[in-house]
C-alpha cells in the first residue's frame, strides 16, 4: 500500500517550479517517479543555460534515463505543473513514460492543441491535479514580470 498520492508528487513538482520562479525562469517543475520513489526532479532552466530545450520535462527525463541506465521509462510517471509543449510531449513519447500527470492546461502552447497524438499509445494521461495551485503560481510570476 502506498502513502504517496498524485497530490504529494505534484507538490514536489510545484517546489521545483518555485525554484524556477526564484531564478527568473518560467515556473514549471517536474518530477519522475519510479516505483513510488522520485528518481529525478528538475525545473525550467532555459534562461540560465541559454538553451530553448532546457524545459523541466526534458531535464527530468534525461536525469531519470541516466539514473536508470535505460532510454525507456515505461515503469515511470512524470508529474509536471504545466501541460507539456509539443517538444516535451515528443520526448515523453520517445521515452515511453508510463503515465503523464500535469496540473495546469497550456491553451497557447500545450501538446493537446498541436500534437495530441504524439505520446506513446500506452502512456496514461491525467490532468488537473492541483490545477488551481499550478495556475496561481504561473499567474503570479507573469503578473510580477509585467
């Protein structure tokens, strides 16, 4: 029996997103979970690394694959605070992540709009976990930027 819930893991992703915001990055955080254990965590680093591909999802997938020594993450779940973009969804598809859970929808850049079929067919998708908290963090960040 597990004491960890989707909300627990999303809170961990939100902690990563807060780190991103503190660094002036768009506040997106991600954690990869395998057998109820966080094996990778990351937040956006596009500004710091001057790399448009340094999204939280990409960095956490790379770290998880390295940790497991495998390119396929079918026994893993990815928790991310914002709906992945098409680039990240492609990486999620190629890595065959077993489950994607995201908090807030991204109506402008989310994969559901541009590439709804890019994930691996066996990847389960859950959305809306702690959605209000994820949205509030994003809104506060951009309100401060303006």
